């Protein structure tokens, strides 16, 4: 399904979304009863391997039907082969701005999921220069970046000048300074999507509601995610305000759920949906993703969205409020969907499937 099919015109940018960053090889251990204890050995009941890092969002965007282009460095080791093949050949992500880095081994993250959370250990070396080929960036309707450095990179400003909608995030400030100047370039952004803790620290407020109001004065669309509480947003352009609760699901692994949320929100934004529908859809895609282990390959596609909706209306299990909130899916989803199983994280990259 192409969510932008009715909007496409001759002369449109060739890509819907462009993003850049580091691709990791993720190894995820699941089924742990508790956090690892020093001096002991823990056995996990499950594990999986999949591309991680920026690959989480790139895969989520592509699985929702958006034409996605990624600029990243890939090692020329087996891990790099696996990640490149997974993203380019299996997911259909445009890697033309990416390159292979001879003699550079792929970064690796080991993630341990337990008690609804995760603990991660990563290892890697700085990629050789140039680490990404953003000079070859294709034109796109939107691009994704972060504000961690306090200033947007030159390619982001150029994309903005070309009319691309900039969706920005920000990471945790390990220094504890939470310098408001980090948000100085929000004027170039279309939407900003921090979590509640980050938003409250930067705005010096004590609630997500106050934080999102403060951010709405700096950026056209401010979104603050509240974890199990859902998300709240203000669209200063349209005047819409929405606060949508999260769906209650049994989470197996939250790895990549934030990236999937952003991908769902970008999809709805580019498609022109109302703000509340965008938040609800983002909540749904994130909820579907945490029910599988791994980051990128836990991202849902339209078949899974349709299957969830059909199950809800036939078998129940959700409140009347949820049925009303997601009724927009009935008009959005095609009459029938192909029952195609998505690729999932596998126990080892040594397995090859036809």
C-alpha cells in the first residue's frame, strides 16, 4: 500500500524521506527474568539479530510504504554484508547515498530485554571520512535529523530550502545541562518529537502538557511522547491539539519503538491526516512493534495494521473509545491485503532463507 498514492504528481521529489546515521548490527536477548547480575551467568530464552541504529527508522518508514533513502557507512565485513542485504535487497531501501568502508568493521549493539525495558552495550569505531555521502542526497518530501549538536548540518538546511519537511528528535543530555540553545534551529523544522523527560528538561517545565505548549512556540508541530501514557501534540499551523493514549499491549522488546512511532507520525503527516489520527497511528505502529523482538525487523507493515483492525472489530478486546479513535482505519485500509509475512529478527545471521 502506498499511503501517498493520491498525492503523487509529476515532478515530485523521487524520495519521500531521507535520513542518515549509523547502522549497527543488533543482537537482542529476550526472555530474561531480571537484569544481569554481576558475577553470574544468565541464559536468555530467545535472541535475534537485525540491522539497528538508523536502520530501525528507515525500515519502519519503508514498511509503511514510503520511498526511503538512507546515507550510512557499511563495513566490508560479514555484518556489513548482512545489514546491506537486509536493507537494500529485502526491504527496498535506497542505499545509493551509502557506501562500503574497506577495513572498517560494523558497529555492534547487544541489547537485553527484560521487565518491559532494555539494557544495551555497544561497540564500534569512528567511520572513515566521509562517513556518509549526503552530497549525493536525493530530493525528498521529508528528512529526519537530530538536534544533539545544537545546530543542524548543512545538508538539512539545504533540504529545508528545497521545501523538504524536517522532522527532528533530540537525545538524552548526559551532561545534565539541557541547554535551551540546543533547540535554536527548531525554526528550520516542521516537527519536533522528543520524549516527555527530554521535553520537560529543555523547557524547564514539570509536565508533558506544559512542555508541548512551550515547544509549540518554537516549531510548527510539537509532539511529546509519554511512553505508556501515549503522546500529546500541538499543530500551530492548523490549530489542532491532540492527546492520544497508548494502546495496552504485552511488550516483548521495546527496542526501536520510538523510531517506529516517528515513522508512523511522518507517514500520517505526509499523507495529510488530522493530528489526532497521526498520533493514534504512530501509537499503533509502536504498539505492534514491541510485540516482536529486535529493532528494525519488528516494524509493522500495512498487513499487520489491517490484521489488528480486523481482529479488534471482530473479536473485541478493546474499549469503545479505542474503536472510535481508530475508526479512520476503515476508510484508509484497502478492501483486502496480501497475507505476506514480514521478515523478523533471526537467531543468527548465519541462517539464509530463500
